[in-house]
């Protein structure tokens, strides 16, 4: 029997509508894990393994918050990183212009780490570089020389390219790869033992597939990163690549709700989770999104909340006022990324979050539960 039958029914209905084959979810309130549960199977086949509460999922872009942003938080906390420092001062090749694009090269001198984190660098959202680049170095070079679409700081536009470059910047600052830094400095201290890049083959049976063989790799994608650019980069990048499960994601959320206990500091958490207003109408914090209408978090998360979505159907939302965190992990890209599945997850997420928040007592007409958090 589920602790949250209404929210669980939203997910089981979504499986019936083929929004995703299976899902795991978790709820944290006031430091207490109220539920870690699961529904559905790895695929739509009736003999497919059932998703378990501990099942590991491809986190896709939630990696940006769990790993890349966490690394930036630690480097900033330690005084190793200045958010206002121009990216080109550490990555000089970022300033090199391609023929006919001299204007962009000049504007790139203005781009800072803060702009990359707040998604207002002017870089494009995405480019399927894995289709044209033949190696990791060629793909990174293409990112570094990518022309800008807008003047830095003037428009918020979510950018994978920006976070690939941010990952390079952080590795330059730390003198260490993103994966090894995060494993030692973030995942291990928080007991996130199922969080990793590039899962070994023996973990494959515990990871649902994210695509069937109808993809450019011509094989079922299971236990290897779904994102094509990250795959060409060896499975480790600033924008994607993390695999994790509900319990581990809740561990990170709990750390942030306790204002960085054991890993970060309160002023670091406050700095990175506050809206940057770059430009003024942007809802982006530093590496984190915040609720803006209409939000995948639904209607009941407060303005003092942050979250992130992943393309494979993953999400994390954290409400600092209500001391609530909700994790939803799915493999909605399986078997193929069709338009119907994309639309379905957009409908499921807010309905799921609203149902959970109402079952927690945070509905518009319900009396809110007493605050039990320490933040």
C-alpha cells in the first residue's frame, strides 16, 4: 500500500497511457524520508523487470545540478573560483573566433561563470554535434567556438552548450576531472553510493533502458548515457552523464535543505539557490531552475524553491520554505522519443507534484503541517 495513493495513481495512469514504462519516486519533509516507492517495469513488455525503489536511472540534465553545480558551489566556497571571472581568462580558446564571426569573439569576452550557471551567456541551447564530430576533442572544440545567439546577459536561454563549457572551466579550476572530483567531494560525503558516471557492465541489469535500437548507436541504450553529445565525450560532461537513484538524490536534497550540512555552507546554498534575475524576468538561479508559471513542480511549491528536469524523464524539486523535496525518476524516452511521450511527461509532472503536495497537507485549502526542518 503506497503512502501516497493519489500521487501513485497519477504515475500508474501515466504508464497505462505510455508516458513511461516505469518510475521511482521519493518524498522528503523536514528531514524525514516519508516515502521511496516505485511503479511499473523497465519496458512495456509484461516480463520486463519491475522498477524497484533502488533502481538506478540516467539522470540526464539533472546532472547539471547534482554534479556540475555542486562542484561549482564547492570551488566558490573554497575561494578557488570567482563567478565574475571571464570564462576566456581560463579557457583562452573560447575567445578564438571562427572566420566571419569576429563579433561573437568580442562579445565572448564578457561571458562569466555566473552567466553560464544562470543560462544567460548567449550561447545556443543545443546542437547535435555528435552527428558531425568524430571525436571528443572535436566536439569540445566545436562547443568552444560556437557562435553566440544573443548578447551575453540579455536573455535567459537554457543551454547544454554553456554547461559543457562550464564543465571544462571547473576542471581547469580544480585541476581534476568532473567525475572524480564529484565522487570524492560530493557523492561520497553524502553517502550517495549509487551515484556515478559511466556505470560498469555489472550494474546494467539494475538500470532501465532509455532507448531501443532505433537510435544513432543502433543498440538498446541501457547503462550508457542517453545524451549523444555526452556519449561522444566519454559519458562525462558538464551537462549530462550522472546515473543515480531516488535515495541518493534525496540525500543531496536533504543536504541543501539543511543549508549545506557537512558539504556546503549556508551562504553557498543561499547564493546558488537565489534567483539571479539575469535578465530581470529570468527564473534561473545558479545551476538551478525555480518555479515559474506554468511549472513542472505544479501549483504548491513556494517561490523559495529550486529544481531541475532531465530529458530522460527525471526531476528534483526542493522547497526551502516548506522543507519538502520530491524526486521523480522515469525512463520516458523508451522505446523512442516520440512527440506523444514528450507531451505526456509535461502533463504528468505537475499533476504528480500537486497530488503529492496535497497529500502532504500543502493544498490551497488544507492547513499546512508544522515546520519540522532545520533550515
